[in-house]
C-alpha cells in the first residue's frame, strides 16, 4: 500500500486549491522544488515530494480524498461549502409535463 501518513494536508503543502487540476499541481510542485531543494532542505523536500506523489494522478488524488476523511463525519462536512439552493416553483412545471402526453 502507498504512503498516506502525511502530517500535513497535501494540498496545503503544495499551496494549491482542492479543485486544482493536473497542470496546476505540477506547477506548484516545481515551484516548491525551487523553494526547498533536496540538498538544502531535505525534510521539506520529502514532504513536498510525498504530497506531489499523492496528488499528481487524478485517481490517486480521489482515492486519498475518500480514505482520508472521517467516515463518521456528516456528509456535508466532506464536501465543504458546496450549497445547492433549490427554489420551489410549485406544481406547474410537473403539470405541464403531464399534459404533453
């Protein structure tokens, strides 16, 4: 099994949003490599490398997201502030659909 025992959140380590794509993650990784080269900052480099290894592949990123959350936490805490406000429009649209048949 892969290493998933990071002390810090991999998105925070690389300084990217959770919605970041592959190119943004790679660019952030390259920036962090310049900031923390392995010969000068080995501990920080290792943390950056581990974070990138988790986030570089879309499937692996999703797997980490699924298994790093608390299974007993409420579902809305997993998805953060995603809100889908539904406006009540009444029965008219449904009645129109039924009349079409």
